[in-house]
């Protein structure tokens, strides 16, 4: 299954300081100036087959959003413990006993294609 | 008590039903007739389950006749946001990728409505996967604000706010990830609560951002919200983040409506600049009403709230990009084959399907989230946002040492016109500036109508925020404020909304 948690990012570039704008960290500048190739790469990682017109539109929009959200770095976050969840998380377990669950027919009811009580999917490997 | 069944509150309907002065079938039919008359204009529903609702109503009427002890809200109809899985009823989340999907199971919230004997009228419209503040991002067309059909009903839960504001249902289920219950309530003159995170089960709620999402009630009165909150809430073993404690005493608090001696904190960062004059004026009056009711007002500062929007728009897309990875064209939902390929791979089918099935805003946020989580950027962006989230939670903790509840206007403006912000994502995101901090910290919040803004005659909302697990304070303060506002208006604010399709409504004869 494709992951949307990429482990690499291509297309990193160095960008010099821009005149007339507040000084921002180099990485932040790069982020705000996402290129069309960057967006195409991200769309690939996210498994969305964007058209050329969509890519063109999204580059500009993402640039504006990224510049705005990048301001999180200006908060006094030095040494602050990151918070991933609003409540303390505890692991929840239950007794290991069988309980009612969906039958195969119900589970497959929404499948685009099913065969022999299984999800039928396109090929997942190249043929050669 | 009003005799128009479509305008009656859920509490009044429950009363009439228990006294045998009306039947659930009569109420359900009246609401369905109202939908026939007005929803062509409002478009609050994506799906109406006429037969299912009437079947439940008939069953409840028969059981009541037989003398069975029923839940207080038995027979009172409700609408459900289309993000909640409903067995046998379409659930699209406002997206083409789920068009025609019929879930094989019920969300826990839906199970509880059914256990209480509440007829489910239908599924309400929303921005696709709850991403938006206007319903303009619904793949099935926007919902219109009953106050002005040229204006947005808020979002993402604009269908749920409009359905109660247009008297098609006394109650609706909403979900709130950054304000999607409270902002729609504010711009439609209705009431909405986002409970404490974990207070209502998320099982069967199609996740947008799992650490922020929370379902809650959408109603026309504070007491109705409390009654529905009580039905929806409580521990669920199927949701590992569900709080294992009884539902706070929200109904009792709403009935008591007592704020004497309470400290009400005005959040300095959520007033004044950036808020429409009429919205601010109605908020100031609301504060004065609370003072008149015996509360004490203090000013509190939450300096990190100014960074909440930025943190939210890193955390939400990050979680959403992960949650929406499940729409892979393999097990349910849309499958689109890429053009020009004889034997496409699963990956190519997935990419073609997600391009065809997701709308612009969903794609934008998935790609933004994919980027924020990328190696090399993770610490700088997602990591920084998580630290800001901590600062916001700390701000709340300090503020709640000085005040029992916090108050602010719910949204910076009244309802805007369709198209005004659709091409400017950042302007759209700013609608949630006052509601987002509560989701980041997990604390409960409520919006209730504060009046009409002078400049445009449209509803404004007052937001109340309470510490985690102290949801009952929202209802104590909300009910006290509502009482005084109703007295000053001489009746419900929605009584001043223009009549919808009056001619057609009359000819249908409810």
C-alpha cells in the first residue's frame, strides 16, 4: 500500500535572501518557494495524478499558504515539549475473545471489484 | 409553546410526545414536508431517508402506545452529517470518491441515536471531508444560508447548521475539527457545541484529523444541545481515545442556567482588530448580559493563540494526508482507470482515482501535509507546530486559573457571499481563527447566537470555552446568556429570518 509519509524529498534548492522581506530562515524560504517540480513530486508521493493545469494553480496557492504557516517557527518554541494529542494517550486493550464482526459479504459490499470472497485489485507488480 | 411542529424545540417535542399530544409520525412527516418545501433552495441534505425515518417513527409510536418506557428524545427526529457512517444509508463526506458508498456499519453516535429511538431524517451536506468553512467545497454543490440564500451557511457543517436554521430538523449531528460546528452555528443563528476531545466517540466518523476531530450537537436552543450531547456522549470501547467517565451534567447545567459568581474571561487576542464591528458589538452586549446575570468579567491573555492558525494548518493537513491515504480505489469507493494505459498498475489506478475523486481543497491539503511530514522538513514544520500546540494548551491552562470559562466572538464576520473567498484559501482559513485553539488543546466550546450585526442584519455568534471535561460550564453560561438575549429580543432570533419559499410551504400544508 502506498504511503503518504515520504522519506525523501527531491528538488531542494538554495535560495538567496530576498530584498524587502523580513529575514527568514533559509529552509523556510525554500519551503515558501515550492517549485512546480516540487509539487509534482509531492503529488506523486501522495498518489494524486494532477493535471498540468492543476499543478500550475497549486504551486501559487501552496506558496501563499506555506509562507503563512511557516510563521510557527517565530513562536517561542525553544525547548518546548511537542504535543501530538490533546489528552494523555493510554494503550487500550481488551480480552482476547472472539466478538461479532463484519462478514465477508458485508466487507466486500462496497468493493469496486470482488472475486472469490476477496478484493480484486489491479496488478501490483511489473510483468517483467 | 409553539404549535408549529417544525419550529418546536426538541425539548418541547419530547414533552408533546410523552403527553401523547402528538406522534412521532406526525412530527417526522411535518419535517419531511418542510424539506419538500424548502430544501430545493437551501440544499441542506445530500440524502433524505423518508421511509427509514417514518418506519422508526411508527415503531416508537407503537411502543409508546404499548406503555414502554422510552428515552426522553424517543421519536424526536434528527439529521446526521454525511461524515458519520450510517448502515444502509449513503455516506459520501461530500466527496465524489465516496459517491454511492453505503457503509456496512453504524458509527457509535448513530447507534446511540437509534438506541434512543430517534428517527434519522437524512444526511447533511458538508465541505468535502470537512475541509472548508462554507460548504463551497462540497462535491455536490453548496448549502445556502436560510438568512440569505446568496450567502454561505458556514462550514464544514453547513448542512447541519442550515437544516436546523431552516426548520427541517430540530436537531443535527455535526463534527468540529477547527470550528465546523461552531462557525456554521454562528453564521446561521443556531447553537452548536464541540465537546471535550474524547467526550463523544469517533468510531465510524470518517477521520479528517484524528487528534482534532470531535462530533457534537447542532440545535436551535442551548437545552436541546445539552439533551443531544447527553445522548451522543460517553465512553465507547471502540474508540481508544474515548474518555472513560460519565458525560458531564450538561442537561442539569442548561436547566439551572446559573452564572452567579462565575468568572468569565475575555480573551484579549480574540477580540477587537479583525472582527467585524457588528459582531464585536453583539459580543460586548453578551458580556454585559452575563455581568447582569451575576458573573464577574476578567481579561485574560493567550499570546500563543496568534500562532494557532499557522500550527493548525500544518497539523491538520499532516494528519489528513495520512488519514485520506485509505482512499486507494481498492476496497470501497470510486475506482477510475487511467486513460491510455492497457494494463495499469494498482498505483496508477490509485493516482487516477484520487485525481478524479478528490476536489481542489482536499488535494491542496493532502499535498501540504505530505510536504510538512517530509524528511528534512518534519522537525521544522510539523515539529514546530506541535510545540506551538503545547504553548496554546499552556495558555488555556493559565487562563483557566483566572477564569471559569473564556468567551469570544465565534467567527470574525457574519456570513459572506458565495465566491468571496473560494479563490483565496488563506482568507477562507481565517474564518476559524477563534475556534481553532479549542481543537488544538482539546477543550470544549459552544457557539450561540448573540444577535444580528447592525451593518448587514445577519446573525453573529458568541463562543464559550471551558476546561477539558467541564463541558457543563458551557451550558450553564450558554443557557443564562440565552435567557437574557431571548428576553431582550422578545423571542428566538430565528423568528426574524426571512420566510423561505413561503408560497410553496403553504401549498404543501405541513
